DNA sequence: TTATGAAACTTCAAGCTTGAAATAATTTGC
DNA sequence: GCAAATTATTTCAAGCTTGAAGTTTCATAA
């Protein structure tokens, strides 16, 4: 949607529609800024950062399907991103004995070090970009977002 | 980012980081659902819907660069989407006498009719997907999102 | 067994997205 | 007037994204 400021329609449901538009514009703006900084400062991309962030939380590794589910993207998508991270030496696939269809994906030593540096910058960027949301307000907003997420998530 | 529930880190700035993660997950989930429905029910895509929504609000038409700025996407991106909408007969480019570099882009008659139908469905989907946010809560959330948007938007 | 079905991935075509380079038209400064 | 800078747009290569189709492996059960 990303509809805008001018007409300001009213009627039943318009407040929710407006909320959605703001939500989308906010996340797109911030995403664009993060994307740009990741490219400029670390020569990487948001999808790669996302995958590394997921793997960083899982030292034992994750299956491709775990990654796909966690990141809310398709299976085929993850394949490509992991391929690129592997070719950069940041991530490794480990064939498993138990089930030869699957492979555990994890950060390499280098991947882990690299991610730690990027993540620190990332967190400070978020602090900056959301600078005029107080920590208290942040907590309240987070709670509200949770409440509507639980409504329908995991349905499709 | 889209980091997740498990570790729940704490420290300075963590509340903002958590807010960002929730924000992103919420908008991605809803976006994915809208995308799916647009495809299934109307055989179209979110980017096309976005462009049509922008043009619907501007009967006199918009320049490519207006569209690009308004939708927060690159120039080259808009070119491709408009090309496809033109080939579907939903949008038209009109060369201008004044400045021959530019062209006014607007919805065709058919595009306008088509969009009205899709937009009605879209609005009801939003009502459904954000169903357990009260209208009142929606207004408050919208206000909060505004406040942090104004902080840094239009900087880059 | 062994076929039949399900599960985990990968591949593929089409479309979206970006940033950079190329084109074309207009504006500015001399 | 005219070269130089600016503006509006398109083109391009690379990467992201999806849904569908294809592969390989595993699980089930007749």
C-alpha cells in the first residue's frame, strides 16, 4: 500500500488501514537505511545478515527448512543466500549421517567473528534510527505489536 | 534482522532492537499474506498494487520520479513495474509538451475500475488481519509510529 | 521386500529491487 | 548562443524472492 498523507480517508476500518500504511512505511524506511549501511560499511546485504543472525543464535546449526520457517521466506530463497555465504566462507553445510536429505548449516569461525562485528554496528544503528522512541515507549509498542501478531500468525 | 524469541537479550538499547525485530516480523507477515491473496484472487502483485494505489490518489497523473519518491523505491524499479502495468492496459504514459524528458503516468479507465475493486478487498483484508487491534489502539500505535518516523526520515 | 507417499532440498522461470552507468532534454553561466 | 552542469528517465548486471516442478532420501505398510 504505502498510501499517503493527503486524502486522509475516514470510515469503519480506516484507522487499521492507516496503521498498516504507517507500519509498512516505517519498516521500509528503516530497512532501506540498514540495507544501505550494510552495503557501504560491510559490503553485505540484509538477507545475508538475517541468515547469519539466525545461525548466530544456533551454534549447533540449523536445517535449511528451519531457516526458511524462522526467516519467513521460501525454501528456494534460503538456498541461494546460503550458497553465497558458503562461497564467502562465512557459513558451512555439514552433511548428516542420520538423514542424508538434510544438512546442518552453521557459521564458520570466520562467519561468527564477522557477524559479531556487524551485529554490534547494527544494534547501534537501530538505537540511532529509533532514537526518539524512549525505551519505555519501545516496550509498550512491542507489546502492542505482539498482541496483533498472535491474532493470525501461523495460519497460512 | 528478524531475530527471535529465544535468548531475549537485555542491556541498553535492547528494547529498541526488540521493537525493530517485532516491527519487521509483523510487517513481513502481513505483507506475505497480502501478496498471496493478491496473487490468488486478482492475479496481481503488491508492487503493482502500490503503484496503482499511488496513481489512484492522483487523477492528474504522476511523474516517474514522484512515484519513486512516494513509494520509497528506486527509479529503475518503477520503470519496470509501470512497463508491466502499461502492457496490461491498466496504466498509460503521456508525453508532455513542456518537458520532453518526463511523462505523466496515470491509470487508464480500466485501471481505475480494476483498482477500485482490488482496493476494497485489500481494505477488508487489513481489517481482518489487524482484527484484534481496536480502532482506538490503532490510532495510538499510528501516533507512536509517526513520532519516530519524523525523527530521521528524509535524511538520506 | 517394495511401492507409495511424504519430507528436505534444489532448480527454475518470472518478477522485484538496487545502485551505477548511459541517454536525452533542460537549465545555467559565461 | 553555447558549453557545462543538472534533471528525468531508462538500461543493465547482480542479487533477492516466490511458487511450482524436480530430485533424492526416508518412512510406512501391504
